[in-house]
C-alpha cells in the first residue's frame, strides 16, 4: 500500500492528458543535474523568444534580420511537420505542396489588394483544404507507401503550377504590394507565427488528439481497437500542419515579393521540412525548433561553400542521425544529462542500466 | 426472455476462395463467460476479428444489442461496446503503462465521462491498473514490461474502454500457472462487474475452469455448443478435436483446474 501512495505523486502529472513527461525517467528520483536541465529547458524558450523580440533594439544589420526571418519561417514549417510526422509517425515528403500553395495564395491575395493578415489566413485556408484532398486518398497507405505517395502528389502539383498561366507558369509570379517595405514588420510576423506554431504543438501534444496520434504511431490497429479513429486523427494533424506551413509560405512570399514553381514547390523544400525535425528530434516539442534553427542559419553557408555537394552533406547527416541517434539533438542532450546523473550518483547505487534503456525508449515520444 | 447481447447470424468469411468461416451462428446472453475453442485454423481468431470490426465478413450478420454492426470499423465497434485484446500483446511501446490505459479511457465508451472528469481521468486509469495489479509499473515504459505484464496491460486497456462485450484472445497463453490463475480471477471479476466475455483459448483447463458455456469450432464451422461438461461428452467434439487430449489425460486435468477455480472462487467470497 505504501508503494501505491508513492505512486500518487506523479498522478497530477500524468493526469495532464497526453502526459508527455510521464515516464521521463522510469522510476527513481531525479538528480540535481537533471532537475537543473529541466529548469533550463523550461526557461530557455522564454529567454530565446524575449531575446529575439528585443533583438531589433540593438540594431543588427538587415542581413541578420533577413536570416532570422527565413529561419523563423523554417521553424514554423518544421514544427508543423512534426505534428503529423513526429507525433503521428506519418512521414510526408509532400509539405512543399502546402508551403507553395500558401505562398501562391498569399501572393494572389496581396495583388488583389487584401491586407497581409487576411492573405496569410487565406494561405493557411488553401493549404488546409489541400491537406484534406491529399490526405483522404494517401492516408489509406501506410509507412513507406504513404511517403512515396506524398512525393508523387507533390511533384504533380509542381508540374501543374508550372503550367498555370494565370500565375505566370514557370517564370513565376510577382507580388506588388503598395506601401513601403518594413523589414521588422516581416520579422515580427514570422516570430509571432513561429511562437504560435510551438504553442499549438504543445497544446496538441497534451490534447486528446496528441494521445491519439502517438497511439496511431505506435500501433494503428491497436489504437483503433481502443476506439481511436486513425484516419480522423491523421487528417486533423495534417490539416493543422498544412495551415501552419501554408501561412509560413505566405509570409515568405510576401517578404520575397516573388514566387515560382521551381522555388516554392521544389522537392528540396519538402526534404528540408522533413530534415529539420529529424536533425533536432522527431516527436519532441523543441527538437524541430532546434533543427530548424541549425538548418536556417547554416543552409546558406553550406550552399555557398559546397554548391555541388550540399545535398550529399544533408543526406549523409540524415543517415548518421537515423543510425546513431534517432531522437536527434534532443535525444543526444537527454543522453548527456543522464550520463551526468550517473556520474553524480556513482558509487552510491547500482542498477541504472535498465533505467537508461527505458529513458531511451521513451526519448522518441516525450517532448 | 430478454434479447441476447450478441447474435451472430450465418457468418461466412472466405480468403481468396478459402473458407475461414462457414455459416457460423450463435447467441451470447448478457453476463456470461463464453469459451471459444477449436484446433489451429478453426477460425476462432477470424471470428474475433470480425466481431471487433477488424475484418469484414463475406456474408452473414453481427447483431449487437439489437443493432446491426456488420462490417463496422473497429473504432466504431468500440463505441458500441465491443472491445478486444490481442493474442500477441500490442502495447504502445514508447508510452507509459498509465498512458496506454489512458487511451482506452479517453477513446473508449467512457470518453464523454473522461472528458468531463478532466484530470480525474488519470486516477481512473490508476484504479484500473490496481485491478489488474500493475500499479507498481504505472510509470514504466510499456515496451519494457514482461510478457505476463503486457498481457495484463492488454486487459487493462480493454476494460478501460468500458466494453459490454470483451473479446479475449488467448490472454493466458505463455503465462505461468500462478499468472494464469490470477488472470482467470480477473476475468471472473470483470464478468461480475457486468461485462460479458467471449474467451478464445488453447488452454482447455483455463476454459473449463472459467467458462459458463463453450462454443467449439473446427474447420471454420461450429461443431458444438454447451456447458463445459456437455461439450466434453459430445462425441463429435471428442472425435473431431479434443479426441486425444480428453480421451487420455484431460478428465483429471479438468477436475484439477475446476478444483483450483472453485478454491479461488471461495477465496474471493
């Protein structure tokens, strides 16, 4: 019975719907270093957000602002992809469709005289509708078959957009917005959208939908046998992810004032959107953010330094991560914290091995 | 006479021309534990899969609580009160044991109540773990449980969805004798709480110890139906299936199991 009372404590925690942090550490109390790491993890997002919001005050050059703007657009798309791909386990190679449709929708809306906010909402709406149209047939497929189908759909959309003359076909489409160009306005809208994406990701993870997605990822049939409607969960996650990605594409189109099929619908966009969460840690809250920051900040440098080789570099990186640390950078950090714990407790207690295995198994699921 | 809980009418399922089920009909009354036995390939698991909505029958009807549920998808069958467990446990491996149960609570038939209760849903999950004896593993990651505990978790998740008909697929296979005994006790408790159970099992001792009635299948057809004692005396059953086993060692074995079951029963009372 004493055992049972001991278990009461975590109840409040696990009662939080998806109970993300439930099995964080298997059993046993948390050590000082892991508590410190948890505290740091809790504070750092706020610090980062505040720092970014305050950054323009110290007057960085337009180049840095541009780089940060692009990175924030990537953060949004990366966090969005993770909703479906990370929580739900549905690996899509087709997110360029939502990014591109959002970009085009916003471009057309802006040229028609719509204000930026409405244009962005329209971009999100168009991408959402597309996500349902694509999701209904492709979610009948599972695993790699689904992934391949999304490649097909995304290529088809690119070819179609290349041939739509209303938006300039292959030569692209220019956005003519009246009024002066305020770079900081763009920056803050991207910051707001990225923060919103992270907030949505947290909410989804804690919600009933989040629990359904993780259950579907682990075993779709078993989830259905407990009352989860897998198609509904996937379509919902797909729709939310598409809306965010479409809005991100819309923001970028407005900033660049130009969209073209080879750019917005490129397969490389789809790959980038999938690569970022994998680098950072799929199925976690902060992994996709970290991955997108790294990708956004180094992408231009890598292309400049290795114009022919950059795809090879990304490909090799992907293989290394999947082989050695499937939970990405977040998984690596967790492992380091645990290693620190062990060193701190050394001598006193044994039997940490099983706990380590548990923690690692869970690393794929918890934020 | 109240209408039966479940009426299976002339259920047939063919796979590429091969009949896995042929014209199977039976009825389940509320509140019993029904055994479903038969040799490998008799169609037991196929029947279970159809009842749970995982497979669509080629012909025939499944009428549950006076409603035609034939061909209904699995998640919808759950909402009507039919929940299954799996022969080979299928936990959500990276989720904690408690969260596994949580899925059943929040998506099963009690989901409306669970949403109203909010955080209290967590303690509901804990109470279910208590019933199956898994509280000490509540926070463990499900993939790390032993097979015996994974089988218990299968049951815990299933009852969390509040079934009125629980389909159990070999919940005792691969368990030690004491583990089997505790699972059988659990099945009796679940029945006592008002859930009807259809129990597929290879272990005849377990079936005979716990079931009120037994349905025997062979080659996709229903061979016999009756109380455990009647079924064991049925010449067709003895000849077609149990023949060797019952003829030789089983009467003694059954008596032993029944004795143990009786002892467990008085222990509870």
